[in-house]
């Protein structure tokens, strides 16, 4: 059944300007999409990956419509301590930090991240829409994805669909090179975009090489523990990632450690007793309904019941970069991998300061100077590394 457009959307469709079609791009559906040559007005519906690749390619100014409120928000978290002192953490999406003007663009998504306004999209009349399936705005529900795709196409807008690793429910991140290549092709820069993907993959290769010979009996157990406030309010202690997740793939197949949680599932709620049963040697704190620094697990009064964890006692708790609305991997994923690897095997990565690595990473990927790279590192809330000499 064809989607039924609202009256407002139908009116907008009637007034959309005619754009000369000058090229064809085959998207990840295998659909050949007629697109303008060098589109000047792009609508992105994703969590930031598309914008990050476009920044690397030097075409970010062509974005005229966005699909995620994570690039508009100022995030603020106050973490208390048992001594009564509190510390504030403030983070921005990397794209908001680099391009604050994105905040002024129309956003086709609701602040909650799951309702697309097709009227807003139609009224913007972009030359092309790039939709990344699996990110927060659309998710992975096949029926919802089909309705979204059908409705955008019914508006008469050229639609290029990308499938993130989340869509494939796969741990392998190689599909991100295909995504980057298609984005690059839209702007005549496929080779440059694919070189970016290859460059990102080098970190994964380096980690694999350094850890591949470690016997299973000597591999530490790593628990990716989401300190979710919503789980805590229900009496739990946090959430974990099962062995069938991309996070577990990084732990076990890239870093060659062991996922301390042997069950399956994404963001599985856990009680304190269940976390103790996992007996992790190392705890990694991802973005999970907010930012969570190591200090929160060490010193927040509501985590006093986890102070007997060996990882807490031995100060082996580490935080991943602040990644708001990151439903699938973005360009910064090598930082996640390197943090997990060095946390598991500090002696094998003693020659690498991840704090310094991040600085070079931002400069290489985004073409920014050192001062801007330092700002990016801080806005991803990685300054704990300086204190921890990580």
C-alpha cells in the first residue's frame, strides 16, 4: 500500500522545484538513484556519520537539513560523590562542535529521535536525501524503514539509502567503507572517502596484530557496563552487551579479550548480583542514557554496592568517548577500539598514549588544527585520560 501524504506534504510536493538530473548513484539497496551533479542542498537523516564523512571530504556546507537533535543539544551531567562534592560534565556532538551552524538548520526528527516530519523535509526541498538505516531516526524495524523510504520517495525527492552495521546485525564493520564510498560518489570523491575508511580500519588491524597471539587462558574478561539511570531507577545496576553484539566483537575478535557477560542481547539490564557474577577484570563505560566517567562508578553514592568489584578495587574502569545518539558506529569508532584494547592489555599498548592518539586522529580525519582537535577531545569528554596517564 502506498503511503498517504498529509495535505501539507502534498502541497509542498506540488511546489518542489525541478532539478536537472545529471548522474546515477547506486545505493545499498542496489537501487540506481538519479541525483543532481554536485548537489548543493543535502538532507541527512542519521546520527552524524554522514556529516562526519562530508566534513572529511570538505563538503559539509552542502548540508541544509539534519535528522538528529544530537547535533543541536548541549549535554550536561552532574555526577555526585560520596564526599558530597559534585563534578559537572558537558559534551557536544563532534559535528556540533566543528559546525555550530548545524544548530540553526531544520531538523526533520523529533527531539525523542523516532518521529520524522515529512512536511519539514518536503518544505526544505533538498537536492538529495541521504538516509542511514539503523541510526536513531529510523532504527532497524523493517516495516518502519519501508514506510519511511516509501514516503520520502513519494515526495519525489532523490533518496540514497545507506545500511549501517546495526541494520545487518553484524559485528563486522567493513560495510562502513561501502557507506563512505557512496557518500563520496555523490560529490565526485569516492576514492577519497574510501581512503578514509581504509585509514580508520588500520587501527583495528594494528590492535589485532598486537593481541592475536594471546592464549585464551590469559585473556582478561571485559565488561561493557552501561550505567543507565533508567535501569538504576528500576532497582538494577546497569546494562551489558551480549556476545552477539558489535561491542563484543571488538572485545573478543579485535582486542582478543573475553566478554565477561556470556549471554546474548543488547543493553541487557543487570542487578548488582549479576554483575558480580560476571567477575570482570576490566570495566568499560559507554555512553548509556548519558555520559558516565570512571569517577561515577568509583565514587557515586548510588554505586556503593559495586565497590567490591575487582575492576573497581584495582582502578581498572575506563570510559569510551561521549557519543550522543550513537545507534550505530560513527567515524570515531577506532578510539573505542583502542580504549578497549589498552584497558585490557596496558602492557601491550604502553607505547601508545590514547590521549595523544585522539588528538592526531581528529586532525587527520577532520583536517583541523591542534587547538580545534583539543577542543574535540574535550567535547568527547576524554580528558580523564590525562589524569589517568592513559
